[in-house]
């Protein structure tokens, strides 16, 4: 009888305690920054000051990195082309150039001039004249960026929209660590930081949005202390004369990357890298991305093509769940 | 004898409580509470189940307005003075995987409770 009572007591404890405790200890903040909604949730001791510090940090970085903010550093740089910048701006530019090198230029923060032509920033969508694209291409390319200490020089405008949220999520992780938080899930406009474990223990379950039915997820990955970032054609697009144009521009051609992919998700230990790579691997396409990923086994990636087939790196085989047709990438 | 009766009663209470909490956890009512947030702050909380007849209202902020319509099909944005109108094209709110977002107006329409056991969605 004692054994039964003990077992039942444990059952009762397990079945009732974690949801109540997690709800009680949960601290959330949601706000808009970096042109997107941010939802920050942390649990347990120090969750409140940690979330407050992360929010302050994101807003501060947003001010520096927003190319439309007239009081911001990047805005000032884009007007002058040669400016002594803060450590934060120098650091993110340096990391962006590193990722450009890693991806053979598939990720490139100078592509903003081309994005402007297509109207992807102001939603004034248009298919630009090819001659105009070629002319702009002459003045873009990350190789034109030079960083001498904190002295930044470039011949083209820079836009950090493809990497700033990832960079901010790396900062968020540092803050969570410094406050001793053990459980947090942050969404910086869909860039996810799954930190520590779920409040009841175990891995975080992160869904990957279905590119076709965007109110559903096509797959989930179980992760802990990872950044999960997606680039998809469905995020910004328009149709003209029956042709679909999306916002992921190939920096080499100046046109939307047309390789049959609809989304690429990257799972990595760095938010900056995951953010840059999700765009870079998308532009590279499945075959070139496969070569990159075979040489970097620490990176996880999920590719979805127009047929909704899910391709994944073998390191995700135990944690990826999907009802869609799936194939290991190698 | 008294100890035995106490033990049996205690065991019975545990069984009932355990079964009840398991039932509640597994039979959570589907999300029906919708939050309308302006710049991260909740400005309206609506129980869709309590809606007996269609109605609409406007959420005004310094950035502009969004007209929100609620009927038996759910909740959606029918008009707004934002430049892109993405919030209107979103249609009815179906799940938290895809909340209605009006970026220019910093407005979000979202279910109060998250869906299932998914903690976050990358998009």
C-alpha cells in the first residue's frame, strides 16, 4: 500500500506541478523593434531583470543598426560612406563580411540598393529594368567594405536587416547567462533563441512555418541552447503578370534567387551566423548548400522546396519531426 | 484499523486529484481568447465564444488606425490606413503560428494561449 501511495503521490506531483509553476514564474515582454514583433519569455529567478535588460539592449542596437533612423549610426554612415563607427556597428559589419566570405558572397549586406529597386523596403513593388539592376550591381558587393579598426568605408549603402536580429539574439543569450536564467524562449521576429530547457525540463520544441499554409508548421525541431532562424520566399513577395517575385535577392544577379526552394532554416550555436546563413544557404541553393554543410557538421539546416519536401542535415535526424515527405541531405 | 482507513481515503483522494489534473491538462479548451496588442500593450481582450452578433471597432494609435471585425468565423482586420495592407490580406486569425501583424501600426492580433506543445515558431 505504501508503494502505491508513493507512486500516486509522485504521479499527482508530476501531473499538476509543472504547468502551474511555469505559469507563475513566467515573465514575458512583447514589443516592436527592428521592424518586427519581438516576444521574449523567461522563467524562474532573475527572469524579470534579464528580460528588461534584453529589451533595452535590443532597442539600443535597433537604433544603431536601423538604416532609416536619422539619429542612428548606420543612417549616418549611408549618407557619408566613411565614418568612425561604434564597437557594436564595427563588430556586426565584421561578422557580416565573415559570413559573406563563408558563403561565397551569397549573403551580402550591400544588396540593399538592389532591394530598393524592387521596392521590397517601401512595399512599392516593381520589376526593375535590367539595365538598372546591372548598373546597381557595379556598385554593390561586400568586397567594397573596408573596416580599419572602427573606420568603416564602403561605396554602397549597407543594410543589416538580414543579420541584426541574429546579432541581437546573441546579445540576449549573453544577458540570460549573466543573470543566471536557466529557461527562456525568445522570438526576435521569428528568429528563435531556445535557451536552456523548458520550465518542466526537456528540449524546446520549435516549429518551422509551412511556406504554403503559413498558419501551420511543416516540421518541428527539439533543441536546447540553439538559435533557429528561417528565410522564406513567403515573408515578402509580390506577383506581376503571373510571375512570383520574392525578397531573397541573389547578390550576384540582382534577381530573386530562383532555385526551387521556398524556405531554409538554420540551427546553430550563434544567432548571427544562423541569421546570415539562412539567407546565404537559400541563395546558394540545395547543392552548394549541401557542400557547405558537409564541411560544417556543427550546423543544422532544414530546406523546403516547392513540392513541400523537407531536406535536412543528418545531425537533425533524431530531433526533426514532420509529416511531410522528408529526405536526409547527405 | 484507523490507520488503514486513513490510508485508503488518502489513496482515493490522490487518485481523484491525479485523474482530475490529468484530465484538465489533456482536455484544455481550444484557444478562444484573443488579445489585441498595440505596441506590445493589450488594448482589448475578446472571448470569441462570447460573441453573439458581428461587430467591429477601430484601434487607433499614433501610427494610424485598424478596423477590426468579429463574427462567427472569427476575427480579422477589414480596413487600415497602413501602406501595405498585409494585415487585411491576412484574413481570419486561425492560429498563433500566424498572428495578424500590422507592422507599420505595431498592432498584433493573437490568441492568448499558445498552440499545443510547440514553444515557438520560426518564420
